C-alpha cells in the first residue's frame, strides 16, 4: 500500500497494491497490520457502512462531536468527489479542507481522522460508497456544516446542482457550529 499526503497532513490517501490479469483484479482493501505499518495509525473499526447515491447527490459535511469517528472511505462503483474539513480548533489547519476524486477505477481510499467533517458529491450516474468507522453512528450526536459555507470555500466540481437531504439543507455555517477544541 502506498500512502500519499494531502494538503492536510492528518488526512491520507491510500493506494492499494492491485493484482490484475485478464480475469479481473484482486486487492486487499483493508489489513490492520498493513494499515498501521503504512500510516502509523492504530485504530479499531466498529462499523462498516455502504451507501448508493445518484449523480449530484451531496452528503455532508457530517461529523459526530462527542463520539467522533475516524473513517476509511472508498468507492466500489462510480466516482465521487470526497472532502474532509478540519474542525479541530487547536489545529493549524482548522477550517481548511482537502478533497479528491475517489472512484472504482482508481481504487484510492481516504483516511479521515476523528475531528473532521466529511462529505462527498456523486460524479457518476450512481456511486456505491463504503466506509469503515472507528466509532458507532450516534444520530443524537451528529452535526452538519453547510457544504457551501463561504468561510471554508470548498472547490466542489462545477456543473452539478447538488441534491441535498433536509438535514444537509438545514446545516450550520462553521462559525455557528459546535466544533472540537
């Protein structure tokens, strides 16, 4: 596995070693020992999630404040633009974002540590998005930052009118949101 830095050092891109031939391909999508050896991060994943979304669906920017989740995310069908926003007030990258295209074709994974908001925009007709979480989902602890908050200035791909859930439409601006210390 190759590890690539993003513009925020704690958010990592992981590129698995893929074995391909005329029959198809194989790769190990997660191995606890290899993850630790490659990243220096020791974590336990307690929940796997799988979503299917249509083109233009925008999820996020979600986070849990009291039960923060680290997430290892990947796409197995289609493509998304995936984003992490640093919400740790004490961090030198507080309020900054990093994003990349994750797709079934590139097989990249993104590690998003606890203390970050996460969101993604579906670029393909449909996308199947999988993520491992280091903490259980707690709906009563979920918070949401507005995807278009001008103080963050995420450079979302243009040309798509985002399809938002009611929760994401009602999201707060970063300046009004509860954040990590």
